[in-house]
C-alpha cells in the first residue's frame, strides 16, 4: 500500500535554531516528492518539488533532500523564524498508470512545527 | 492576482441541507481540484477537472457533485449534507498535467454539518 509517513509528529524549537523534518514513503512507482507548508487556517503552499534524479533542492532557508533508493526525504529549516510555525506536509506522487493522474498524490499527515521566541 | 479564492469561508449546515462551495482562480489554470482535510488524515481528493466542461472522480467522491462551466470556476455541491462531511474543504489549481506543475491552494472552507 502506498504510504507517506512523517516524523516527528510535532516539534518545538527556539527562534534561530535549525531543525530537520523526516518523510519516509513506500509509494511506487515514484514520480516526485513535494513539501508543502500549511499555516493554521490556510491552504498548503508549495516549498519544493523533487524528482527522482534530484538529491537536494533549496528554497531560501528551506533545503529538501531526497534519497530515492531508501525512499526517504528530509526538510531542513535553517535559522528558524517565528513565521516558520506551521504544519509541513510531505506529498509523494506516483507515476500515472491510469486515467486520473491526480488520484496518485499521497499526502502525509504533516509535522507541526512551533517556533518559540 | 488573487490566486485561488473560495467562498464561503465558514458554513454550518443541518443534516439533509444542500449547499454549493465556489472556487475561483485567476491564473488561467487548466486543472482544478477539490480536497477535504480531516484530523488524522492527509488531504483527500474529492473531484477534479482537467478543463472547462470536464470533471472526474477522485478518491472520495461519494456525496459530492462538481461542475466546471467556466475555466476559472469549479463548484462543489453537497446535495444532502451528512455529519461525515464535516471537514475543511480546499480548492486547488494547477497549470497542466505535467507532474512538475505545482498546485496552488485556496484558503479553505470550514464546513460543519450538525
């Protein structure tokens, strides 16, 4: 069964500190992996999209890594800010194998990050 | 650009009532989607559309209907609301079918069915 598991479920860090969020998946065949940030009461916002051949991708203070062999990804946040407080969701897309491409986006439950002053 | 907008933001329905959620996007995107988000579950796709006049079922389509009469609008209808449909509903859009195209989400509609 295609699954996406994220850890930790929640995390509290102090402003200015770094943190790393984990995503393990069993989705096959794999197309790409996405990280989204979802602020409370808002819709998800895309941070990165990584394909099979990409190992690392950065977006400002956010750096995502992907190991397609071990089916693991991480999201590293550098020098955290209060505005980083949000849920971070890992989403894995399987390759299209039938009509309805978008039935194959498998969403994780997210890691809830709180950045305290 | 407003991006993706949703109306209403909040709604309380009684069991058996009907309602329509409206999603609008001003990015000229071909694809539009409706998701629901529930505690302890990842986002689940309800219905989607690959272009004006077309719709298709997602993972959890039962109890919902959709229409895409105009490219910029995607409507989600509940004909007879049930408490199990209490959820936060998100609309999203994307440029096309390439797997690299990201989805842009609206702010959500929080629906409670009593």
